């Protein structure tokens, strides 16, 4: 039977132990693996693997010895409770083996959980589970998690109190990150909030969310956007010592000012413009960029981007005379002075 998309999250959280089996398939192996982990954990509990109630069967081993699956279904262990025979990375080549095992399945046997990649509608393995009266087939697509799925993840991590703004940030973050990275971020937030009974805030999320690759440049870019031209030289010395190249610094500045321009030119205002950005910006960094976008007008940000484009062309020109880092520093100082007008 097909497991509809709207019913799948509920079934994954509370699967029926009397079912013969479940096929989970989709193009994103991480998403498939996370759903498989959830189902198996719900079926056999946290101690199931230690109690040898889980049998893992790689597809390659099953092709060499087809009897392994049927043996796993019928085997009786020392510990009571539901059992699972898990087949990983299955393909249509295993369809005859799985068909034979499912036909011999009886109540009390281990439940068959199979994962696979993207399967066409004509797939033999997919048809086997979709037409079986006591088994399910569930397709996993690369859609962002729903609000209910995010709330379920938070609940499992022990995070019951969420600020409204923080929930919006988490929804944006879930759309931007891979499922595994998002789950790890939730776990970080859970550890970060141990002993803190207050609701999760945007600042908490900002402290735990994956760092931007441009984090090392943030100091100088904020200094420039906030018109603190006298602070540029000391930070530039630090960046030079860290090995930051003039081109990467120019690219980072261009990206920063393009973000400010996107926010400042939004018809709904800078706050709405920032909320549309992907990847999302969180917490204190978002508040800081909002102030910067509001202080700069869209026309002045256009001039800033034009100046950065000219600098980038000079850096890449074979006829450049001035030292590259000095050229970038001069541009940043001009930008900071432009912001202070």
C-alpha cells in the first residue's frame, strides 16, 4: 500500500508492529536514512539493537546469499519484543528475494524495513510494496520539513518553549539546511539551553546555527557599513596576518553590500527584505544588518556596489600598479566615509 505524504510523518513516529514491512525510498539518502532511523527506533526501542532484535542486511550481502533475509525474518532471539530485518540500499535486483521473503512472512516474524534510492513508477520493488496488503511504500522527497515535523523534532530534543520569532527563524533554517545538519543544530540548541527555563530566542539560534563561511570578514564589513573608518586599519592588519586575500575580501564586501541593497530596496521595508534572504540571517547579526540597511539608502548602496565592482576589476587587471591589499583598504575607507555622510 502507498503511504500518503500527509500520513507518513505520523506513521514514522508510531509504526504498526503487525505490518509485514515498509519500503522507504527517495533521491536524498540523508532524508531516507533519518526516516528509517525514526521508524526502527519506534519499533524496537532504544535497546533493540543491543538486544539483537535488529538484523542489518546490506544489499550486496543479500545478493550473494538470498537466504539471509528469510533467516532474519524467522530467527528467534533471547530477548522478547518486536524484531526488524533492515535491508539497506536495495535495488530492483533484490525484488525476487524480497518477494519470496514477504510471501513466507507470518505474524510474529521480524518486520522488513527496506531503504532505496529514487525508484521509478515501474520499479518492481516499489510495485511489490505498493500492491502488498500488509506492507507500505513511502516516498521521501526533498521538501522542507513541515511546521508539525519541526515541532516534533523540537519536542524530542526537549525544547517545548519557543519564541514566535525564533520559530520563524527555525522554519527558515530548516528550509536551508540538510535534514542531518538541522537535527544537529536542534541538538546544539538543546544542550545550549540546559538549565535555562526561558523560551528559545533568535539569539540562542544564532549562537548555535552553522557559522557563515564569511564569519572571519564580519568585523571589517560591519565597521565599514557602520562608518567607523578609523577602525579599519587594525582589523585589516589582522586579516592580512590570517592570510585573507584581497580578492576574497572584495568578494565578501560585495556580498555584504548586495545583501544590504536587497533589504534596503524591498518595497515592504528593510525588515521584510532581510526576512526573504536565503540563507537566512539570525539573531543579533540580523538586527545589526537591519540597522545598517536602514542607515544606507538604496541609491548610496548602488554607488557602493559600483565602487566595489570597479575595485574587483582593478584587482583582476594585469595592468594594476598599486598593491592589491592597499587598493582594497582604500576602497573600504571610501565606503565607510560614504556611509557617514
